[in-house]
C-alpha cells in the first residue's frame, strides 16, 4: 500500500538536558544516575559510557553510584530496564480505545515499537546488544518476555485462540521479526530513504492484516 506520506519517526521524547544536582538534592540519587546514564548512552553510545561522566552529569561524587550499583554494567542494565518499562506503558496507553480483537491493536503495538527504537536508539540497541548480551540478568529476560507477551495476548484475541498456542507464537514471532527489522532499517538514513514512499501506519496495518488473516 503506497502513499504520498513518508515513513518518519513518530516523535521524540529524549531530553538532552543535564540531570544536574537538583534531582540528587531531592534525594533520588539512583534515579538521577539512571537518567544520566540514559542521556550519555543516547549521546555517545554504550561503548563510550563512563561512570565518572555519569557522575558529573548527575552532579554527584564518583563514589556515589556504588551505593546502588556495583559497576557500570549494572547502571546500563538499570537504564535499559527503565526504558523497557516506559515502552510497555506507552504500548498499553496506545491500545486504549481500540476494540479488542482488532488488527489495529497489532498495528498500534508496531507503531510504538518503532517509536521506541527511533526515539531512544541508544537504549534500544543496548537492549539487544552491547553490554547486556554478555550478562545473565533475569530481569532483562523477564522484561523482554513481558513486552512480547503483550503482543502474543493481542494476537491470540485476533485469532480467537485461547492463549499462547503454537500458532499464536508463530504469528507473533513473524510480526515481531518484521517490526524489529524495520526499526533498524529506519534508523539508518540511507536505508530509510528506500521506504520513503510508504506511509508507516499503512505499511504496518497491511502487514498486521496479512499476518492475522
């Protein structure tokens, strides 16, 4: 399905402002450090992240993080977990008002997935690589399963299945594979231009209906 509209980012929620000392003085040291970590990951990527720089961004001493995190990997994991939580909340909000069992709910999930990938590319990439693929943290696996579970629940409703059956998991995996791959394509300027003739909503709507037919 083609359109004169172009594929685009659904908007950005990334705040580039420094955390500063205000958050710390309000007593929420952990949140201030996680926010500083998120900002630095988005600006410089996980490979260039340093605890000392996060401390400067949060306006705290270099010893402060170790009250809550044992090392920088734990700080990165915490930032990913919060990002996953934000994503899940936005997905649930996007589903409000859309009739249950409607393919449009699947489209809405896809839109929010791509929005997360484009608006928080550092956290999104860190979720699927970087430090997090070298540690065994059950919270990351649990968070991923929760996100995928939202999709499977909606697929089951669309198919009239009683739960996460084999067919539901198969079609859910196909839908996730398409949207996940598209998210990475849209992040690369040269590749994204190849799909500029397509409207994002129409594209995802078409895929949802085909996968669920």
